C-alpha cells in the first residue's frame, strides 16, 4: 500500500545536486582512497609520491625526499620537471591550480608527457588536496620558484612567484584533515616500507625518508632492482641458488620484469606490481606469470625425463612451493578493478606475460641445467606431499562424517546460520575457552578453544600441516578450505576473532595464527574477515565505580577520575582466564562495548615476516632484529 501523498518527500529538479569542485571527494572520501582509517591516510602520501615516481619513469627525476614533520604534516619533494604553472589555454587558470583542484585533471591521459604512469583513475594529488586541512605546493621551473596554498581543497591566494630557482622539481606539503579522516597520525614504518618497495621497483632512484618526530633518517637506493628485492625478501630464508633468476622482456607496449628465487621452505611469497602499484588481489599479469611458470617447468621436466609418459604433471601449487618472486609490469593503459587498483583487468596482458616469461625462463633453464634440475626436484617433492595431503584431507572428511556433522568437537557453534551475522572467537586455552562460552551470545557467537601453540606453517609442508589437530579444527570450523582450494563463499563466519592473552605466549599464538591465515587462507585476510580482540590490562574499582583500562595511561586516567589512589583497587589481568564470564563479555566480546582491531593484509604480512626472522634458519637477521629492538622490550617473562 502506497503511503499518503503528504508523507512522500518532494522529488523535482531542485532535488538533483551537483557537487562542485572537490566536494564529491570530501563527501565520499572512501570512493577515492578506499577508507578513512589509517590505510586511507597513508594512501594520501602514496598518491603524492606516485606523482614523483611518474617523473622517474619519464626519466626526469632521480631523487625524492619524503618527510614527516612534527606538526603532523608530510612533504614530498622531487627533482623532476615541476608541475606546469602557466595559464591553461582553455580554462585561463594556472595549470598547477587546475591539477590541484579539478577532478580528472592531469597530464597522464594523452601519453605525451608520460608514457607510463600509475594514475588515470581520477585519484591523484587533487584528492589529497581535498582531504587536507591545508596543502602547500612549491614548483621550481623556468628559473623561478612558484608557491600556492590551499585549505580543504580551495586556493587561499593566487599563484605567486617566490623568487629565482636554479633547479627544477615540485615540493608538496599537506596536513590531513582530521574532520574527515579517522586517523591523522602517520606511521613511519608503514611509509618506509612502501618507499623501500618503490626504491627496488625503480632501480637507480634515490629516496630519502625522514621522520622529524623521532629523528629517523634513511636513504634508499637499490641499483639491483627487483632481483635485489627478492634477495631482501629472502634474507631470513635459505635460498636454493644465488643470484635470483631475472627475466626482462617487452611485448608490444608492455614492459615485463620478473625476478624469482626458490628457498628450502614450503610457502610462496610472491608480489606483483603494475606501474609500481602493488596489485594485492592479482589480475591478468599474475595469471599469465603463473601459467608460464607451470607450463615451462612441466615442459622441462618431461623433456628431461623427470615426468614420464602418462604420469601426472606438476600443478601450479607444486611449482610455487618455496617460490619468492616479484613481477613488475609497465602497461600503457592499465585497467584496474576499483579505485584502489588492487587487481589488473587488461585481458591482453595475460598473454603478453605468459609468452614472454615462458620463452625467457625456458632459455634460462637451458643455460643453467643444475638450477633447472633443482627446481624440478623440489616441485616433484611438493607433488608427493600434495598427494599425501589429499589423502589426509579425505581421511579427515571421512572421519568427520563418521563422527557426525564434520565440525570440530571443541567448537561451541552459534545458533545463527547466516555467516554475515556470525562470529568465531579463536581462544587461547581451555580455561579461557570455558569462560568465553559462558559469556558469549549463543545466537551469533561461536567459540573454538586452542590447546597450546599451533604448528608453524612457515616451516611445514601441507601434509604435515594437515596432521596437526589445531590446524585441522581451524580449517574445518572456518570452512573456506586452504591454498588453491579456497572458496570464500563457504565462509561460515564473517568475523574470525583472535582472542589471546596479552603476554608473550599470547603474542606468539597470534603471530602463528596470522601466518597460517596469510599463507594458507589469504582471502580471509584480504577481504577483511580477521580481527584481534583487545582485552583490557587493568580493572580499576572504587566503591561501585568500575573502569577497564587497555593501557597504563588509561589506568592512570581512571585513577585520577576516581579522585586519586585512596580506596582504589587495581587488578592487573595477566590472562583472559582471570576474568569471569560477565567481565570478558563486557570488555572484550559484546558488540558496542568491545574493541576489535581489523587485520589488514599488511598486518598479516608483517607478522609472517617477523616469524621468518625470529624462527627461520638464518641466524644473522634474527641477531640484527634483537639488537635493533632490544631497548623496546618491556614486561619480559624471565
């Protein structure tokens, strides 16, 4: 039944809004930078840096300086050509002002100023300008230094000449707008990792990173390019050969670089980039590379008699066991899926990469037979382990069916069968698991207690991994499968929450779990289904007033709020098991009151990298890490 006419809002020409200038960006920032959290904040830095990197790709820039300033702003300076400042012939405004204030304005559309760039999607420096409290840009070109300041995307004064200049380049300094972004505190480590990545991908460029808040300064320069990148990724692993294989080819207008090296480990660590952009969700270039690798190693194995007659060939999983690779392609007209450019969609790139890598890798293996034989031998071992793992999976399924339902016996499932509404808490130990079961909301919260630490999957093959009770329980409960069998549509809970003690053992268990998810269930992390529950460290009570504190600062603030230390009782929680069911529910489990931290793919990658360093075969990276971070250690269990 239609509502009465008086209750229907008016809908006429006046209802149609046109968001002028950069208003659209400020109204819907997530459409342009992905999110308004820390990830979106750092995306602003990357957009400005990418402009300088495009100058590098054009052969016009050799040095970039990135500085985090004490006032919360960030600046990016380069020695490129400098953004044009003369009046635009059509709009009669300085070109710099148009670049900074007009959506989809730039010099990367007609391919005259830039042959290759990471832009083309309307996400650029004007978006940074729109989401900044203020932005200042200095341009050095034509013998002059030009300056203009903007506030929340709008120029506050006309472009001016500030004096003579003997060099060329652009310096952009901006302060993120805290009224739009949830976080405006730059993380030095996050930015440094991206700059290090860019220095590998653009051999020869020098990138200087400074953090005025801590006094940190480092210079990044890697003449070895992506081959050096692979060696850096493998610094905590034992490589089967050195140096890495490096392949370079050009197919039509696409430039293709691949560096790869195998280790004695069992996991794959592969990164892929398009025009310097990390395509975390893969795309056609990754499909082409994987196809080429599988086909070429199969051809080599059959040609040398390692695989005979009707014998089953090597699968993609077999040939990627222990592989560390970096694929970097430069594409003239990249078609990314989504504004954050996480996946390449160009169909022609698949064939270009596949044919180029197949040809170059076959040539390399012919010229280096010992390496070729070592790779095939490793892949054949992986194939044997895969067959053993298949039998283990079948046994697990049969056992589950015989015992009924197929779900782990320790899993206390929820009533809801809607994955979007359901949560799985992975809890450390039976004691905390029992408390969590009492405190949960049975309608939508499931509990899976883990006894002790799970297997370190970084150092175990798939068949051994599937023999581990804890890992089998996790795989079965989550439901999506592992490796190439992953199917996120079978996910049983849209929130998988790690709830461990706030001590060394709890941190270790979290790291092992994150490594499992990152290595074997990456889609779980990349689609944002993994969370860490933040349990309080202190309970502060005075009379009937109670406050929970997650840090020492919050504890001290609560004591002050309660009127000082007299009559106050402070409880320090050493583990989840010290809370009763109501306290655990109130502080850590109940939506609205709890604090959950969503795990990003970068978080999981960092956890895996740390595990490699601390538990890998190589001693030197571990010693270096301990020396570097020893002064930060607190609350040691000794």
